[in-house]
C-alpha cells in the first residue's frame, strides 16, 4: 500500500512539474523581483493559499512559489483528491473567495494594491457572471439561461436590435457584484482572523521561495488549522492561481 | 395483433438505439463518474422522468440512463404515441416544467446546484422566448411576431438603428421570466409531493444504471402514479433530456 | 358573353393551379396530418375564410384546402375581381384582421394555440409596421417616413450612432400593437357571432379536404352571409393565407 | 424679343421631355390604372399642383400628368424662372407642404390613404431632417451641425460608442415632426379652402390625362388664383413630384 | 527695411494666390450667381469679416471675395502675423463666433437662411466638440479626454459594449451647445452693433466682387473700428471661411 | 565606488539619449517656437517637473527640455532608482497628478489653455479608466474586472446585445472623473503653493532650453524642496511627459 501511495506521489510530482511548464512557462531566473516586489508577491500567494485552506469546498494546496514563471510573479497550485467532472455552486463561491485572497492580502498588509491581481479579477468576474447568466445559480435571475456555450447570446443571437432590457442588464450586473462582494467578505474575515499564519507563510516563502505541501501543511497545523483530508472535501480539477 | 405490437416494439427499440447514438454519441465506459457525481446524475434524471410522468401534455418516458454518452452524464428519453406535426402552447408549458425537473431535483436533494442543467436552461429559455416573440403565446405581447424564422428580426431587419423600445424589450424579458417561473413552481410541487418516487427512481438508477419503460412504469404504479396511456396524451416528436 | 365568362373561369382555374404550385409547392400526399391536427387545420383555414368573407375590403375567397402543400398544413386562397396597382389603409386593416382569423379560430375552438399561425403573425406584424413607419397610416406618427424602400432606414442611413429616440421607438411599437389589437377585436367579434358558419366550414373541410368557391359561398348563404359581388369590393392582388 | 421668347419656350419644351424620360422612365401605355386608381391619382397630382400654386416660395407648375411612367402612377413637374444655386429655409418649408398635397388630397376626398404617397413622405422627411441636423434651420437645435456631407455623422464618426444622447435624439425627432406637422396644416388649409379648384383640376386630368402649363393656369385664374410671375417667386432647380 | 517689407508683401501675395487655388479650386466665371444669390453671399462674407475684425483672438482678414471658386460661392481669407504651432481656448472661442458671422448676417438681413453656412456649421461643431472631448476646455467635463487622435474613442476602443453613459453623453452634447450658443450671442451682438459697417462691406463687395486688405481696413477705420496690429493679436495658421 | 558610480552615470546618460531619440524622434532645430509658445511650453514642462518632485510616489526627474522633438514641443523625463516590475494604486494616483501638472501650469499662469496637454489627458484618462475597470482600484466598483487584456471586454465578449447597464456605465464614468478630479486638486495645490519654484524653473528653461538633473535639483533645494533620494521613493519604469 505504501509503495502504491509512493508511486501515486511520484506520478503527482511529475504532473505538477508539467502543469507548471505548460500553464506558466519556464522559470525566469534572470527576471528577478526587487526586495519590495518579492515581499508583495509572497503575501499575495500566501493569501490565496490561506483562504483555500480554510474554506470547505476548495481543493488542497500542493505548492506555493514566488519564483517568476512566464508572466506570473508567483503562483499557488491546487490538486483535487480524485477526478471530477462536475462543479457546484458552493465550489464556485469558495473558488471566488480564494481568488480574492491575493488582492486582500496585499491591501491588508501594505495598504496599497498592485496590478498583480488583475488576472485573478478577470477569472473570478467571468466565473461569477457565468453563475448568473448560464448556470441558474442566482436566486434573483432564476433558471433563465442568458448566454449559451462559448459566450454566445442564447436568444437574440441573429437579431441585431434584440438585446437585454436595461432592467435585466442591471439585474445581471447587480447579481455579479453581490456574489463577488460576499466572497470578498468571507475571504477578508479569514485573512483578518488568521493574520499570524499569513505572516508565517509569507515570511517562509521569502526565505525559501517555494513551499511544497508537507511543509505548508505543517505551518497550518502549528497555527491550529487542520489540513484537508479526503473525507472533508469534494474533488475538483487541477487549478493554479497567480 | 400481438405480433404486430411486437414488431412495433422491435422497430421502436431500434429507433431508440439509433437516436441514442446520433443525438448523444457513443457510450463512454472509460469516462466514469465518481460516487457523488453518479448520485447527482441519478437524481437529476429522476427529476426529469418524474415531472414528465405526472404532467398531462408531455410524451411518455421510454428510457432513463446514467451511463455517460458524449457530453451528457445521463439522459431521459421520451417518445410520442404517434407522428406529430404541430405543437401547442400547453405542450410547450409542460415541456419547460419537465426540463426544470433535473435542476429542481438536484437543488431539493443536495441543497446545491451543478453546471449539469446548463443545457436544460438554454433549451427552455429559448422555447419560452419563442413562445413570446414568434408564436403569439403571451397574452401581454399579443399576436405580434417580434422575430422571424431562424431568429432573424422580423421588422427592422435592415435598419441599423431600428430596435425594440426599452418598454417592449423589458416586456419580452418579463414574459419569458414569468413563463419559466410558473413552470418552475409546477415542477417543484410535483417533486415535493412525490419525493418518495423520486428517491425510488434515483436509487434504482444508481443500482442498475439504465431503466427501460416497463420497469420505470412499475415504479410509478407502486407509488400510486398511473402511467400515460394513448387516450390521455397528445402525441409529440421524440425528445431527449440530459 | 357566357362563353367569355367561361373562358375567363377556365383561365382563372389554371391561374389558381399554378399559384398553388409556385407559392406553396407540390401536394404532399404522404405527409398526412393526424386526426387532431386535421381538425385544428380545418378550423384555422375556416377562420381565415370566414373573416375574409364578412369584412368589406378584402378580396373574395376562391378556394380553401387542408391538403398539405410544402410547409403549409392548409391554405385559403383569395382573388381580386380585377387587376390592382394600389392598396389602401382600409384594405390593409381588413387584411390584418383576416390573417388573425386562423389564430383566433384555434384559440376559440380548442382553448390552445399551435405554432401554425406563426407565418400569419410575421406577415401581419410586418404589414402593420410598414403602415406606421413608411406609409403615413398612423395618426399619431403622422406623415413621417421612418423607413425607406427595402427596409432601409430613411434617415441616419450612414450614421452609426443615429437612431430613433426611445420615445419614437416606443411610439412605433405602441402604434403597431394598437393596429393589430383593433384588428384582433374585429376578427374575434366575427368569429364569435358566426360560430355556426365556422363549424360548418370546418366540418365540411374535414369531410372533403378542399372547398371551391361555389360550394363555400353556398355555405355562407345558408347561414345568412351574402357573398361578395363586384360592386361591393375594391380589387386587390392575388393573396394566399396558410 | 418674341422670337427669343419663342426659342426659349421651345428649348424648355425639349428640356421637359428629356426630364420626363430620364427621371421617370418611358410611358407605360400597357400598364393602365383601373377607374378607381385613375381617380385617386388625378386627385393626388391635383393636390401637389394646387398647393404649389398657392404657396409663395415654390416654383411654378409646368405640367401635370396621370399617364404612368416607370414606377410613378402620375407626376407634377415644376420649373424655376432662372438658374438657382442656393435654397432657403422658406423654400424648403413650402416644398414640404407641396409634397404633402398629394397625401392630403387623397385623404380629404376619399377618406382613405394608399401607398402612393410613400415616396413623397421619404423625400420630405429627409428634407426636414437635414434642416434640423445639417443646416441650422431649427431654432431649438440651433447652429449645431449634427450630420456632415452624405449623411455621415459629423462628430463621433470613428467612435463606436459615441452617439447622440437620448435627449438630443428626442429633440431631433420632435423638431422634424414639428416642421412636417406645420407644413401639413398649411397644405390642408389650402386644399380645404380651394376644394373646388382641386375638383376642377382632378376632373380635367381624368378627361385629358395631361395638363400643360397654359391650360392649368387658366383653371387657376377661373377660380380666382393668380398664377406665379417672375416678380413673385424666388427661382429653384427643376423638381418633379409623383 | 521698406524693401524687405515689400518683398514680404510680394511673397504673401503669391502665398494667398496659391492658397486660393489649392483650397478652393479655380475661379468659375461661367458659374454666375443670380442677383439675389450675389447679395446673400456678399452679406455672408461681410459677416465673417466683420466678426473676425472685432474679436481680439482671431487673425486679421486679408481678402474677401464673392467670385465663385470650386463649391464655395464666396470666401473670406485670414493670415496670422507670424508662424504658429499652438492654438488656445480663447482663440477657438473667437474662431467659432467668426464662423457664425455668415449665418447670422444672412438671418439678420434677409430673415431667411440658406444652405450656404452648412460647411461653417460642420467646422464649428467639430471644433466645439473637440474642445469638450479632447482638449479639456470645458469646465464641466474637466480634464478627461473622451476621444483620442483622429476621432478614435480613447477608452472602450475595443470593447463592443463599452460606451459613454447617457449622463456623460448628455453632458457632452450640452457643453458643445453651450459653447456654440455663447459664441452665437457674441457674434450677433457685433453684427447688430456694427450693422452699418456690415452694409458698407457687403455693398462694396457687390460692386467690386473682391476686397483686398488695405481697402477693407479703410472701410473699418471709416466706421470707427481699428484694424488689428501685431501687438494686439496672437498669431494663428492661415484659415479660410466660405 | 566613485568609478562605479561614474560608469553608472555614463550608462544612464546614453540610455537617456536613446530614449529621447526612440520615443520622441530627432531634434527639430528648424521647427522653432515663437516667443509666446516657448513661454507656454516652459511653464508646461515646469508644471510636470514640479509636481513630480513634490509627490512621494513618482520617479525623480532627470531632464527637462523645450527643444522640439517629433510632435512634442517639450518634454520632462523621469527615471526610477532601480528596475521595477509592478506598479501600485498610490503610484498611479501620483502619476495622474503629475500628468496634470502641465495643464494646470498653463491655466494658472496664462489664464488660457492650449491643445498642448491633449496627449497628457489621453494618457491619464486611460490610466484612471484601467484603475476602475481592470485593476480593482476603485472602492465603489470593487474587485470586478470589467475589461480584460488589451481592452477586450471581459464578459459579454461574444454577445452582441450584452453590454454594461446604464448604471454600471455611469458608475465607471463617475469613478474615472473622481480619480482625475482628486489628482487635479492635489496638483493644483502644489503649483499654487510652490509658484515661485515654478517661475524659477520656467525662466531658467527659457534661458537654457534644457535642464539636467543636477541643476534642476539645485533649483528645488534653493526653494526649500528636498530632491528625492533612494530611501524615499519606490522605483518605476522610465517615463516621459510631453
């Protein structure tokens, strides 16, 4: 059993390496951050990792790094416990909160915001919008699909003059904002409550630049946060946050 | 007569097999769902089948399956009693309710919603919109055709600046929402009232993965629901729900 | 004179046959309607024919049929008494009412509506819109031409951002709806008042599938409706309703 | 001098003939109007000619005809006294009233409107709109040019999202309508006041089909309307009304 | 020094001749205006020249002509005292007033407006709009650039659905109108106050068709208006008004 | 160490020369400004340089020039202390204020505005808009990304009729204006308070046409403004203002 566990771990290790290369590009050793930027990036990634570890419907964190890769200054990598084909509203809500973790950490620690979280904001806005317009996950909009596959308008596709009324348009915007604002509050509470763990993760990252799962989970345990076990979480596909 | 009945059944059996292949693609034995996903899919399909069986203007259910085919995790298949060239407002309203059956079952049983019903929502929104804008089936909009064949705007086609006024635009949106909300309530009531049948169908599906018409109707009868007979239903073309 | 009359009738007979072929396509003997659909179609066509016969500014009905041709389940054919180059507001208003006759007959008799009248709704909406936007036939909009030949915007043609104001846009929509609603009431009154003739025409159609002008006019006379004579009607081009 | 006058008249006669051919197309002897249509057309053209003769800023009428040419059922032809390179607001206002003369004559005499005036409405709407948006001839809009040469937007030409505000858009629409409504009242008053001349012109047209300037002016004089002389009118380019 | 002055004048004379040819096209001796049109054009150009001479931030008038050139019936030509690379808000405001001088002169003298000023209106509207949307010259809009080089939208360029809000759109329209209305009042006051000079310039133009700078300035001095000297005006590029 | 310092300075000197050539084009010795324009340009550049020197989050000024280069009449050049990969909200706010320095200097000193600052306005509006729509730097809009990379709409990209509601559209416009207005006030206060330094810089520029960093900082020190040292400022990429 231990051997099988071991093989699985080796396979997973290889998987993570190839994900890093394909999704993020090669390491950029020459492209070093200055001291201040390194600090910001460390807190940003620590924010993602901390929120992901406290919320119940996200996948466990496998690696955190502040070594630049491609356009990303740093990244946090999660892996599900087993293959998953479906995602649910509760999982999406926690994913949005986790994506906001980097932005909130920057703001809380430095009282300033960089352009670093701009990709996070794009991803989470898109997700919130799909929840409202495609997946029937907003109580107010109900079970209407406003957009079809690939972002095509479901109705009015060929009709030049057919567009949402101002009312529906404003309802969509308000629901998207509401979803994001609620996730923001959830993530902000976690970062405020666990500020010491955030500092610990960030400081360790500045020191060693990359944290693998075992050391990361040890940090959590030391500060009283129990790492995720298979029983506690629903599986999800591999995801990376910058 | 029995022989003729038999031949008819054989022909129908072949028809269903080819519909499954063409409309859904081949079975995907390697693409297995995890335990939780299997459970969600079983309740989703049971929701469709139950609502279709209780409403008066839908075709009878011939098969329910949670074996993945193409992009669908599962499907429910209905067949009309005889060839049909026309469909009516009452049939469309029941079809919309039946399409919502999967979404409502997921929400009622698990208190969460997946992206599984997204195709259902697209189909039923499109249907409700056509009722309002093309077929004169909304009292409020009256006998105005707002869209022509293939989604082309009936009027203003070539006129860049000619579009519906905000008022008409908002009226369309409100009527579409009203049709869907009323169908939702109808379907929710059926699922609440017949929760035990829903559980029975879903559990049997998890066990055997595919339910053919005879066994499905036996389950209905056991729980006091009389299956559809020719006298009770108006015929409709073959339809499949995911 | 009788010979000339005869020749004229023969010529007209040929004309009608070629109109049927060109405008509707060949008969589709294999594409039979089921019993319920045949009934709906018979009442639908009877609705067109009855309204056309009672209103003063429509052409006389020459033939009614429920034999499927092309995409049409049935059709009603009218012919003007002589060549016509112009059409007037009064003729358009009666044409719109006549087009609604099929829809209203379905709804009155069966309490349900099929997609059958969708082409009627497109034609009459387009007509009502042209009255308002191109022909100065709406008191409220006055003698402004909002659209030019072929649906092109008369003003603002080349001006990307130049479109009707919300007010004008809403006024057009309201005037179009008003024209159609008034025609609806006119047609509904005829069908309610002459329900017995409607039944007689529909039942005879179910029996014989096609009614030529002499037999149709006999049915009208029996129920106290005087068929149109040259003196009573202004001529119009040949028109067919599905 | 008389010889010179004569030569001028001959030249003018040739000019009118070529204008008719080029602007209207050849006579269509085979394309005859029925009796009712002939009557409507005669009153329509008489309406144009009468209003043009009473208003002070239009060119004198040279010919009226109800012989079909190209797409026109009839036409009224005016010629200026001398070459003109400029047109003024007062001339445009009278031209709009004159264009409405045909529509108003139809409505006043028959209590119904045909599609005959649709080209008149397009021309006069376009003219009224240019007065408001290009030539600074609306007090309310002031000396702003909203559109440039050839209908191109003057400002915002390349700017996708730059369009008139709802307020300006509604102001334009209201000013265009106001100009047309005032011209309508002016033309309606002329036709009501001079109804006997209208009848006389129309009846003579039905008899002879074409009225040349001398006979037309004789009809005016008989009914107490003084034909235009050079001193009384500002010259304008050749124009034809259908 | 006198010789140098002389050479400069000769060079300037040649410059003006080539500007006339390139910007306006050749003289059109055959394309004569009628008596009334000549009068209107003379007052139109006199209006431009008078307003330009009274306002402090415009360049001095060098030539006025009512000989047709290209599409222009007449023109007024100004030259700056020295080369200029920048223009200011005060200069633009006076240029707009000067452009309105032709329109106002026509309206004041004849109580009617021709299409002659249409090019003036386009130029001044465009200028006023640029002041508001590109150059930060409207107090209300502030230092926001709403449009970039060449009329391209500065923001939202690639964003289909991103356009100004109704509020900003209405603010722009209102500010453009305010600038033009204030310039109108300024120009109207000048023309009312100096009506005698306007008459003198126009009458002399009808007599001689072209006024060069020395004679024009003599006319100003006679009526108590001091011509511009280098000390009093900021230089600007060569401009022509039609 | 001094040698290394020296080498660094030489390298920086070359860098600045090539930036000037590539970003601005060659010097245009023949394209001289007139006296008034030289004065305006000197104050414009002095405005940029002064505001940049007083605000805490901008890079230090390395060179100011009023020798025309390409389309720019003059320019102010800043260099960061070390390489920078990230920019923050506080830096952007100070950059916007610094960009407004030229406009405010012109207005304060001459009571008039030229088209000179038009490029500044474009750059700063674009920056303010990105802060609101892409980088989550507006409290009111929150952490919603309204636009993606390269100005593409993040949501609604493929959806013809999907655009921001009027409310969101107006909120964006209001937030952009608020950011710019606050930066304006900040810059205006600096220019009012340090008017004597502004005059000193502008006058020296008129004399020598180009100020290098040492002389510029000497001017600041004389007037009691301490030049930036490494400890006080966060680094930023090289930027030029016209």
